[in-house]
C-alpha cells in the first residue's frame, strides 16, 4: 500500500521505516527541512538502536522517502498516519495539540481521493472525534476520508522491535472499511499472531493514556516504598525482588530509584489529569498528582544523598554525574531526572561534570550551564562524589577499583540501584542508593 507518515520524530521516523519493512510504499513528511535532508541521506537525527540500518535498507530498496512537500507526500496515499508530537503546554498541565491541528489543517484540503487518516499520537480523550469532524469539513473527498485512532506503545531504545512485534494493536473506529484497511496495513503482524482490539475512538485514546498512567503509578508505588524503607531501615531492592515473584504484581517497572522522566510518562499523566478535569472526572485521577509528586521527590532525595556523601554541604565540592539521558539506550534528555539532579547539585554550589554515552549533544543544548566531560573517567577525575543517574551498560561495566584511583574520594550515589554494591564497597567506596540502608 502507499502511505504517508506525518511527523518524523521518534514515533514517525520509526513508524515510517517499519511500515516500509512490512512492504509498503512510504513517504515521511516533516516541516523541518534539515531533518528531512538527514533522513533522506539515511541518517537518523536521534539515537535509536537498529533504526538507521533499517532506514537505509528501505531507502535503497526504494520503499521509503522523505519530503517537506505536503502535496507530494499525500498524492495517491491510501493511508495517512499522524505521528506528530503532543508535548505539555508551556506552564500548564494540558497537552499542546497545535502540531496535530496544524498537520490536519494542512493535509485535509489535499485529500481529494478516498483515504484513511490514522492518528497515532498520544492525545486527550475526545480529540479523535473532533479531528474526524474537521477532516470531513476540509477534505475535498468529504466522507470518503475516514479517521481511525491507532495508539502507539513503543518505548525509546526498543522502538523498532516494539513496532514490528507489538504486544497488541488497538484500533478506534466505527467504520468497517477503516478496520479492513488497517488489517491490510498490519497483515504481517496479524499473521504473526499479534492481538488486535477494535473499539471506539474514546476507548482507543484512553488505552494509551491509561497504560502510561499505570506504568507511572507502578514506578511511583515502588518509589513510595523506597521512602518507607529509608525511614524503616529496610532495603527496597530486596522488597521489590520479593514482590516480583507474585505474578499478579510482576517485576517489570518495579525498579526503585530516581524515577521516571522522558517525553511521555510525565507529560502524559499531567495531560490526563487536565483532561479528566475538563470532563468533570478530576476526582478519579487525584492519585496521579501523588504519583507525580512522589516521582519528583526522588530527585530531591538524590540531591540530599549527594550532599550527605559530600559531608553535609555541596559548596565547592567536585561532583561527577554519570548519565544525562532519561534512560539508557536513548539520547533523549526531555524531563531527564539525571540532568535535573545535575543542575540542582550545581545550584547548591558544587562543580559538576556530566558524561553520557549518547546524550551529550542534547544535554549541552538543554543545559548549557553545566560542564561536560568526554568520558566517565574524565568526569570522575578528582571528584569528591560520583552520582550514577542513568543505568547505561557502560557504567555497569566500570571497574570500581580502577575508578577509585581517579577520584578524590571514593563516594558514590547509585541513583538507579544498578551497581553491585558489595563489589563497590569491597573496592573501598562508600556506596549509597535510594531506599537502601547505609550498609547492607
Ligand atoms: C513510555 C512507555 O513505556 C511506552 O509504552 C510509551 O509508548 C511511551 O512512554 P519511554 O518514555 O520510552 O516509554 O520509557 P520507559 O521505558 O517507559 O521509561 C520511562 C521512565 O521510567 C524512564 O525514565 C525510566 O528510567 C523510568 N523507570 C522505568 C523507572 O524509574 N523504573 C522502572 O522500573 C522502569
């Protein structure tokens, strides 16, 4: 099938390449000329394992191209995927839908043939119904242009695999024709046994928001337990491991530590609260405010641990920060807990040096006031305290004895409880982690 993918960020670029991989003829559309030029050259403008190789293969095979020209992008397309960003509004909790509205208003007037518009962006419930109406009004083909909602659940760092081997496909539509078209689009996945759920617009929008709210809640639950563990002298890592044996609870997303960040979970729970308020259902989601607050408190607690490790004051101390991305296998620093902590430690008077294996360029752009090092070793040189804030494998592989010879003092805060505490202690380090006793 011939299709257009609108927006070439993490979601759109991955979706476009994966649709080509399924055998479709795909055109990626974006307003950013520089980005389109890089993508056309087979270069992915962000770090996502496996995506560049897949993209280059599909470009060479002639199944994938990119353009900034909307008319060229949609000409002859049977399916138009909307993959633009829906960030948090500046100074508000609500989602900013301006990119989605902009894309619809640009593209709908060009749709003069029957086609299916498929929304994939994460949106407040009710958005799809309003967009369907807008498209019907603007599209020359009128009611022959239908809308379906098909939320995306991909994780950064696993985007290709999550798209080609999703846990489930969810489609919101009342139209048999739309369902038939999407069954054709995803035929190879359905043949491989991926479950498909067909529902209405509102439910399909909510599936995505509810999934992210649940994941955020799970993380904040274990982080709340970490707070209790700290007060009671218990160990949240062992608590979490023991809880995980219960299959009703499960061990995934039960890692206590610095908490969640990134371009999705924080803004999605806030947009969800804002939307529930508009709908008069705000009481149902007041717990998400707690989820958000527990999450943000972990960052404050990490700064406190750094201060304790520095002997009571961070003023004039040298602090190495290992990790800037909001999670490993990503160069994304949006709402990154690591950078938030780095900035707070600097504000408390410390000399901070940050290193991340992939996110240096984005970190420097977002936090130009911090100092950066070219390697973990360089970052820790002469440090009084080392903060490990993103659990990259490269940091897990560090030799605590070797690193110990570079620092001024062997003091580490493990913000992700990912290091082997015994090994670090054996190498002479004072090891501290959130939710875990001083010695253990
Ligand atoms: C998330 C959802 O997982 C995905 O389904 C959705 O499509 C987009 O949002 P992503 O933002 O890529 O994906 O990251 P995710 O892997 O969910 O991690 C989010 C944050 O939670 C990270 O900062 C991570 O460090 C943190 N986290 C995760 C924890 O603190 N503890 C955990 O146990 C798991």
